[in-house]
């Protein structure tokens, strides 16, 4: 039986009236064992230490330990210690099944976001789940060395000046990275480190929007933004997206005086198109004339496999209308939980004050390690390697798709991102195809999960970055089998 040291003080109830300390301690320890608070194999402190912790005499503790040992709850051996035996818990008494009113209120008001309704998938990562980078290709040993070095030299980040914006050296590194790679015009003072895109959207939505404020949203578009804006009570205006990106003219006809707009201009989610220069200039002109904000989500622009990356929309903004957000979770690894917000200078202090409603400090250790990873050039080298790897996998997906799914599924040739879109040519709806694929052990997402008002585009999302060419080929064969049997 594995033994674990119980180093935390156990929370015990106060003795009842006329209850001796010996009776009280026996009842409390026995209940803790039966309830699982002291699990099988948990080792108790020595009797002298236990007595000091709870202000008891050692004799009382020894007496109780011995009784519990006789009854089979504990095992005690001189020089080894005292630990909890495996004990069958008694049948619990029937608890009340009545749910408190406040929980009933939450349950009745909850609406599951559309993208998560009736997902037909099981646990485990299988092709073609979207959003998964290839973790095996990440330089984990290098990251570990950087982390170990920072852990040994903890004063380098532990005693850094407290700043709600984040670890300043990291913000300086991000500013340099964005200026060079995306053309973003910014300084470290404009950058806030957050846990990712969703925290950025949540903070911005609550800062910028009030109930019933209208905001343009790409249709189809990113569900996380819809959730964040909807939570504030804002009125979401679903603006159609075509081959040039969000239709500004349509947005003006639907609601010319919206408070703002959410965009993914570099690689529109989920259709994958890049917003044209004409549309970019048009949305900037609209925002400037109306005093509206633009949230530019640059979620995976680092991965463009042909041609020159389109500069950020923010680089064209001269009126402080664009708020630029991004994340390192797709470029590095999802559990890093590190993103950034680039704010217009005049808004930065207000965002900082608003952020203090939810947290006061960031995780400086992780930020210090990431800072080293960027400054020492490892991020740039990693991105170059991953672009080559992902480009070859996308190429394999397109070529094998033509071979196995010709006339059934037309895979987009957009050379960017960690996923691509494929249009159904066999008359199926997106959801029908999604369910049939799941029966063959393949994960594809129906694009109509991300529509607001638009009819079903009859298309699927296929992630390719996290799967080697053999897995991609096998997944496409399974898709062909799924659709041929329909």
C-alpha cells in the first residue's frame, strides 16, 4: 500500500458539550477516514507533533491512535509511523435531492453555446481535430533548461517591479516581435499580457460594451467572441463574410452606428479568407467616422505558407481605433496560456484599472521563461521549422483529398493556419457529414456550428497541423468510407 505524508492540518469540528477530548478526537479522526478526508495510505504526523498541532496532551493522541489501530482503521509501527488502512466506507445516508433555488435559476437560464451542442466526438485526439499544434516538434528540453535557469535565479523575476500589464521584459520582447513580424505599431506600454484570446475578449467586451450595445460580428465567425459579447448583453449584428472578408457595406446597411466590430482579417475563422486591402481601408474609415472600436484577432497569422504575410490591420490605423490581440498557445503549446492585448495609448490606463477587478498580478515565472525563449531567438527558429512542417502536411491533405474524396469534398487551397475548410459536393449538410465521419473515428467540425444567421455553408473544418502524413492519409480514407456509405 503506497504511503503519503499528510502534511496539512486536518480541519476538525469543535468538541460538543460534555464531550471529552479523547471522545472528540476519536470521532473526528474516524469520520475523516470514512469520509475519505484521510485517504488510504495517508500517514499521520507523529503523536507528539499531532498533539502540538491541536493543543492536546500526547497521552490523548496516543490513546486515540491505539483504539483506531485495534479497530483496523490505522496501522502503527515504531520507527515507521502511523498510516490509514484501506477501510470500506459505510453506506451513506440518503441526502436531500432538492436543488437550491439559486442553482435552479442558473440551470434554467443557461444556454449551451451553439458550437458545443451535440458534439458527436469521444475522448482522445484524432484527425482532424482543429487547433492542435504538433507538440512532439516543440523543443521541450530547451524550454525545460530555460525554466530551470529561471527557477535557480528566481530573484530575476520574483522581485521584478509589479505591473498589471505583465512582466516588462516580456512586453518589450512582444513589442519587438510584433513590430518586426506583423508591422504592428506599438510600445511595451501598450501591451498587456493575458491568459489567452478568451480572457482578452472577456475583458474588452466588459470594458467597451454595455447591455444592448450593437457590435458587428463576422458570420460565420469565432464562437468565443460571440460568447464574450453575448455575456455583456450586447446586441450582436451578424455581418456576412465573402471571399474578401467581412462585408462593410452590408454591416452599414444592417447597423451603421454599431459600437465596434470583431475581425479575424489575416485568416478569417472559419472560412480562411484574408481580408482585402479595400475592405480593410473601408472598415477603418467606418470606425474612424463613428468613433467605433475594431478588435483584430490575429490568432494564427504566423502560419502562412505561401506569399508574404498580410500586415496587421492595426498597422494601417492612424486614429487609435484598432485593438490588436494574439496568443502563443498555437505557436508553442496550448497549456502555456499566454496571450497579449495591444491597446491604443489613450485606452491603456483605463484597461489596467478595469483589469484590477479580476486580478492584480500575472504569472511572472512563465512570462520570464517565455521572454528568454523569444529574446534568445528560439521562437523565430521554432516558427520557421513549424511553417515548413505544417506546409508539407497541408500539401499532403490537399493532394490525398483529391485522390480519395474527388467529387465529394473540395479542400480549400488557402495556404495558412493550423486547419483548413473543405466544402461538401455530395448534397450533405455540414452536420450530416460530421456525424458520419465520427462513426468512422474521424473528427471534423460542421461549419454551421459557427454561423449566426447565414445558411449552412455545407462545409467542414479539418485540422492538419498535429498529424503526420500517414495519419492524414488514413483519416481521409476513413472520410471516404464514411461518405460512400451514406
